[in-house]
């Protein structure tokens, strides 16, 4: 499958994985993208996860069509892309791995082998000529591991972007049994949904590094972005670049209120949903809710970053806050949640503590405006609770 003259897609779909990175549900699977540039020299652009080694090697050999690879470009050493580095270097003794300095140590760590001069270290701005195609390397540390680099293919204007601009979801390309449509080339429609969940949960902590990358990208004439997951992007590139700029600068993407709650016996949930009802009845402000104990945590993180306003609602539990809310707050903290307005609803029957703990968590985050006072539910929703929720709603919707 050619994505440009003499550049083939040889990636694979994984639709039977239960959890990506051992934690993220991927109901539509995920793709491990890999590419082959056949020129005077032949370069493999990354390998794939060990789960799909056989399928990938069959595709690789078919695409090689009897030729031997001269280079294996290793953009990222995470096992979903680099599991077959050793296999390639052993199978093709004349093939040289091309990687960043930091990747050399990771190759040894993962495979227990020192490949010595079989690895060629490249630095920022260095180029590698394959014939008509030339790759220029761009270091992209912490997007999302320290050794990550990208490469820009000058002839076709392709940015091989590693994890950046990737998304969850298999590609359903021709040849994947049981799949209908060719989704190899992405469109703006629907892209952000699983790309946003992927970005904030996997890359989100490293917004500053993404900002640096975007500045480098602005100097390139990019016609296609070829990520390591998800579709290849060739149209409306400004949309993807601008969306990444919004995400990586921690600015909200949409106006709206996201209410994340958990509830022991339904009373905190009742308060959270009552707040949603009051907002909907009195404004056009978009409201989204998530029951943290039942809904996908990664999606809750995504929505927290998506909207400009967040409300957390949780009961007191063991003199603290219900653990699933603690987990949510921890996720927000490690993903550098910032620049948002936050409302807090607690519940407590004899010694309410949840509100204080949630308040303290947001005080530690950057540029969070907490709406005061917090709403304190005394066991069940009563007339006073509704009055307090209305006050919170007015503060949220102005
Ligand atoms: Fe898709 Fe960071 O690996």
C-alpha cells in the first residue's frame, strides 16, 4: 500500500488487545504503524508490537520484494513499535539501526544485546540520503519517551511523527480480515475523539515538549503526517497542528462544564446530576457528566482537559475522599491539569472531609480558579442543597 511514490505502509492493526499499555481500553483496537521507503537504499521506518510480529514480517517481506533493508529507522523504543528491532538487525546483518543517542541504551536494556556499530546515532538536523528520498532527523524528547525522534522526508514532505498525532483505533485497512473500510488516510471528522483521549492520557504531561516540536514543525513544508498510531494525515493539516497547539498549551478546546462524580449510595450522584439539570435548564452551556466508578477513566481525563470548567463531586470515605475520586485527581495532577475553573461538591454524614481534600488537590495545580464556597451535601439532597447547587451553577455559567 503506497502512501507516496516508493513509500509503503506496512503497519498492522491490533483488534484483539484488551488494554493498550496495560491500562487503556481500545474498543476499536489500535494500529502499530510502520513504513518502508524503497529507494537506492531501503529504510524500514519502525517495527511493531510483538503481538503482531508474524503479520508484520510477512508484510515487510512482501513489500521488500526480494530487496534487503539498509536501514531500520528507530524513532521510538517503546515496545509497541520497537519489539522487532532485534529481529530485524539479526535477520538482515547488513541493516543499520538509525536512532538517537538515548535510544542506544534502551536497545541494550530491552534486548540485552550491544549492537555496537550496527546502530548509527543521529542528531538534531542531521540528514540521511536514501537516493531520491532524504530523511532529516528531529529530536522530540518526551513525546513521549526521552529517546524519541522524528524524521522529515524532504521529497514528499512527510513528517514521520512517532507517537505525535496518533490516535486509538485500528485502521481497518484492506487486508485486515473482517474489516470493511479503508481508514488509512484520516479526515478531520471524528479524529479528535480518540486522538484527544490518546494525547491527554499518554503525551499530556509533556505539553512543553510538544510546543517545542510544533515550533520546529512550523519551519517545515509538511504535506503529510505519518504517525505511529492511527491514520495518515494529508489534508487539513492546519486543523491537526492547531488542535495540538491548543492541547499542548493546556488551553481548553471547548466551552462547557464537565461534572466528574462518584457516589456511594446515589446521593452524591443525585447532587451532581441536579447541578447538570440546573445548568441545562438555565443556559445553553454544554454539560457532560461522568460516573468515575463506571465510566472510562481515560475518557474522564480527556473531558476534563477538553472543557474550560470542571466540577468534582465525591463523598467522604475513611476520613478522606472516595478512592476513585482520589485516583481521578491524581491523574489530573500527573497530567499537569491547569488553566481551568473548578467547582467542588462534597458529601459527608458525620465528619465531611472530601471537600477539603479535593480543594487541596486543586490548590497544588497551576492556575486553577476554585469556585467558593464549595457545596457540602449533608447525606442527602435537600432544599438547602439545591439552593447551594444553584449558586454553584450561576458561578459556573455566569
Ligand atoms: Fe506508541 Fe509511546 O508508544
